[in-house]
C-alpha cells in the first residue's frame, strides 16, 4: 500500500524534493536580495500552479487569476494599514476575499469554455482592475496603498522565505493530491469531452465552479503572501499583466505539469529582474516572449523537452 | 440623485456610439475569423495617437482620421499575415498571441508618445455647442453620435447588400464550404481583419478627441468592447449595437450615481445575460 502510493506520487515527491533542495539552500549562499527574489519566485509559482490546475487539468485558460491574487493583496494591505488589524486576520480575510471573488467569477464562467472562458475571465479580471483604479477612497487609486510592514517575527527575510517555502510546498502537495483525486480525474474528463461527461451524469458546471473557486483560494494564498512580501499594493497588482505573467509562467513550465510552474516562475522573475536593470521596457519583452512562446513552444519548456526525449509519463 | 437628465442621456448615447464603432470591428473579426483580437484596444490607442499626431501637424482632423485608419489597417495586415498565420487553427494560441501583441504595442506607444494625456484637436466646424431639446450640447459629441449611426448603416449595408458582405456572412456560417465554391476565403478574412482594425483606428481618433488618450486607455476600451461582445454575442452587428447601447448607458448611469464604482455597473448585465444566454443576446452556437 505504502509502496503503491509512493509509486503513484513519485513525480510529486521528486519534484517537491528538488524544489526543497534548490530553494532550501538559497539562504545559505544568497544575499538578502537573492533571498527576496527566491521568495517572489515561490509566491508566483503558487499563482502559476493555481492557473495550471484550470488550464492543464480542466482545459480552461483563465486570465482572471491575477485579479483574484491581487484582490487578496488589497485586502491584506488594507486590513493591516488602514484598519490597523492583525496580519494573521488580514491574511485570513485576504484569502477569504479572493475565494469569494473566485466564486463569483466561477459562477459566471463555469458554463462557458474555450475562447469564451478566456474572454469572460479577462473581462471580469479587468473589472476588478477598474474598480481598484477608480475606487480611490478605499483602494487609494493609482497611488495604491502602502502596508505597515511585516510583524516583528516575520521581518527577517530568511524566516519569511522559509515560511513561504513551507506554505508553497505544502499547497503544492495539496494541489497534486487534488488533481490526482477522483475530482481531478473528473476535471480531466470534462477537459477532454464535456458532452460525454455530462451524459455520464457528471455536473460539469458544478465541477468547474468548485475547481475555479478552489484555484481562487490558492491564488488568494499567493496574493496574501505577496502582500506581506511587497508591503505595497496598487492597481498594477490586479492588472491584466499579472494574470498574463502567471499564465506565461504556467505555459513556460508546461501546461498540465503542475511543478513546471516553479521553472516558469523562476524563468520569468529572473528575466524580469535582469531586464529591468537595463531597460524599462519589460512589458515589451513580456509581450515578445508571449508571442514567441505561442508560435514556437506552446507546450512550454518542459513540454518541449518531453517532446524531444519522449520521457513523458502518460497521464 | 435626481435621475438622468437629457445631457447625461446624450453623454451615454455618444459613448455608446463610440463603443459601437470600436466593438463592431472587434465582433466582425471574432465572428468571421474566430479570432479574438485582444490587440484591438492597443490598435485603438495607436490609431488615436496617430490621428493626434497627423491632425496636430496638418491641422486637418479628417486627414488624421484617414491616416489613422490606413495605418491601423496596415498594422492589422501585418498582425494577421505576419504573426497569426503561424498559429492558424489554434483558437487559444491565437488569442494569447494577440495579447502579447497588445503588450508590445502598448509599450511601444509609451516609447513613442510618452505617458502624457493627449486630446485630438477637434475641427473648427465641430467646436462649440448647439441647442438640442432645450439644452446646450457640444456639436462634436453629436457628430460622434451620428457617426456611430452612419457606421452601423454602412456596415449593415455592406454585410447585407454587397458581394463582400455575402461572402463574410457565408464565411461565418461555413468557411470551408465557401472555399469549396472557389472563393479565396483567405482574402475575405484578410479584408475583414483590416476593416475591423481600421474601425479601431477610427474609434481611436474620434474617441481621442473627447475621452483623451493616455497609456491605459487601451485596456479600458478593451474591457468595454469585451463587455459589448459578451452581451451582444459573437459576430452580430445588431448584438454589437444593442450591447454598446446597454454598456454605454449603464456606464453613464454608473458614473452619475456611483462615480467610483462605475466599472462595476457593467458587470451586472454581463452576469445576468451570461446566466441565461451564455453566448450573448444575439450569439449563435457554431
């Protein structure tokens, strides 16, 4: 039984071990700056994984998860700075808010698929952005909101990094279990043929709604961590490029690979930091990368490697 | 709150008119080519900036409109033939590719024109106000209103009374069959793509004169266009008109009643329509 479950979960165990190893040693060698980049990679890998659950296993490409992520960030920063509440409560409220936003999105988006799903999540996400931009009295408008900083016990970058690592790896394992569960198998069934699944008696819309809300929860956790990490939130946190970056990370890592998200997130964030040293034209670079990925490697880096070596496990 | 007065109603209608000009191009491309051109907002912004530059340097608004429509149509040509040809047949890859193009174009506009707010100069004869129904109202906005109606009429006639229109309608229903009849559907597609793009350019100049142009204007107009198409249904001209009126008027009501949450107001009808008609009011399943 134990051997069985090990064999079944081997890819996940190996992937988590690698991430733990690679990221775990960063604080031993890295400067504070490098630790903060590693933290950012972990946070965005979680966002990318939440997008990958929908894109890879349910066949729905979402452009609204950046907004869900950012909604959580807004709530956390608002609660700690404007209300002056405790950061723990703030994080809980942020995750709750993101889950609620995702539930509303999910209710609307669960009945459509393909390009329509993409358009709808895009429009919904941009409404969040529009509200963040215009609701000046609450969101601070274009100036955004500045947080009060992390609490004492979290202030050390190394401590915060390890806490993020713990949370992200735990949730990775949870997400892995989720996509391997009967629920995850049903999602894959819907991805492959919605009409067949509904004739078999599965409630496709209900499954999609639950899947969307659950991934919203994960994006919300990432958003709450980001609030503690960045200590600042502005409309650019909820804007489309956030969703686009998250999606690109998932695609680069390989849609449906789940743990590829770490590779994708590392690639994008390292590149962003590198490019930003020389030019302010990051959006243009991001755009070109997106175009190039769509033309040359839509199955992502891992997918391209898999295609070359044919080592892919049949899922 | 004293309800909507005539001026606010007219403001809503002029905004709806502009939305229709932009969204009709979007929905045409979506309906026929199955391409959701997310660079449409960026084309709008580019068109507006080009119109601003040309109209500013020549002093002729209509030359600006012409230049903008031509340039943006050309950009549409490059986008379709230069990039989209590599991903034909893959819906999602096409959409995401146009999204990448939108990022590049938006950033390029920031490089070329900077982050300042511009306003396209209004031609002499459209300046000032006139009396309509007992209220003073800017002549230019009435021009926009009429232009929207004219664009609707022209597109309707084009779609229903010309050969190209017949080909487009046939292509919407069954592109393969049209091709089997010996028609080069690619050329029809390309013409439609350029026409749709040039409408974004037209919208950019016309809208740039009363909504002003700034770096996030493309995202804003894109959300509205998406809402119009989601409400009206893919590829439907009448749907785009109804959607534009609904979104335009609701947005104005929203701005009057809850200025800070105006964006939220278009969410309501979108949600309601999706719940009952997931493909939009006039959308048809393929």
